[in-house]
């Protein structure tokens, strides 16, 4: 499990350096980015389930990208108070 968290942290840094500059985007942009990444994850899972692909690394890679981007969104909007519903 620790490896996955390390991969997510590395992906977060990559995204911060190269891809998503928070000051350039609004909430709908972030949503579009996340949907695009989830779509790629869906394609990877679908390929394994229905097309006989064995590319599990792609699924992990895409899931890591989704997780890292979701964290970026939470950080971006973290200035707002979040209530614990639990």
C-alpha cells in the first residue's frame, strides 16, 4: 500500500511541475481534467475486462493520476471549510 501512496505523491509533483497550474483554471476546468483522467482509467479497466488486455500497469498508472488530481482539487479548494459528515 505504501508504494501506491509513493506513486501518488510522485504524480502530484509531476502534475504540479508540468501540467496543472492552479492559478490558470476554474472549477469547471478541474472537473473536466478529472473526468478526462477517469475516462482513461475506465478505458484501461474495460480493456482488461472485455478485450483480454493484461496491462494492469496501465490501470494502476491511470488510477494514480486520478488520485493525484483529486488531491490537487481538494488542495485547491481546501481553503473552504469542510465539515466531517462521519
